């Protein structure tokens, strides 16, 4: 019985570790990643979606998992945005970059910043507004993605 308990404990620990795959890279040059994303977004007619947070952040992990496991959200995100995970941790707070983005960390983490295809910040989103019932809400997240998509900000979308 003791061996079974130890085996179950090890199995659960391994599964838990597998689910903790890092999303953020504290060593990454976030500005270089954003510059590359802006270039790609410009070429592809997309916006840039910055998910700012850290691997230490439970809600950052929940959002990442929620979007990537939901086919509709993942598809919409990838069709309309180039995504960059911007690290904020004790190893690298990216303070100069966050200052240039008008201090989005004031909303807590994760926080989302949308840049247009020229690299201009067009929106900062407090992630708490996308939650419901102890998790993220699909309709709220999809609505947010749609409201800041290239099509939503294209004047042609509003011509009669």
C-alpha cells in the first residue's frame, strides 16, 4: 500500500510539473520580441497582443491555458493578433518597456496590451473584467479580442 501511495504521489507530481511549462521567458529581450511581432503584424494585417505577467502568476497561467484550449478563442486570437508573452518577475520586471506602455502593471497581472500594426498602443485591458465564476468567460474574452481586432478599427467596417 505504501508503494502505491508513493507511485501515485510521484505520478501526480510529474503531471503537475508537465502543466507548469513556462509561458514567460525572464531572459527574453521583450522589446526585440515586440519589434519582431509588430513587423509580422504589419505584414499580415494583424495587431499585436501582449500578455504581460509571469510564470509565478496563477491567473496568467489560467488565461493562457483557457485561450489555448478553447478552439474558438485560440483561432480568433491567432487569426487577428501576433502574440507576445512579456515577462514581469523578480528576475526581469521589464520596467523601461512597461513605462513606454504607460504602466499597464497598475491593473495587476495578467494585463493585456494591444498594439496596432505600427506598434502604437491602442488599448490596455484589466484582465479582471474578463472573468466570471472563478475563471475566465469565453464570451467576454472573445468580445475583447473582437473589439480590438484590426477589423473593428478599420474605417471601412463602418462605411454605409
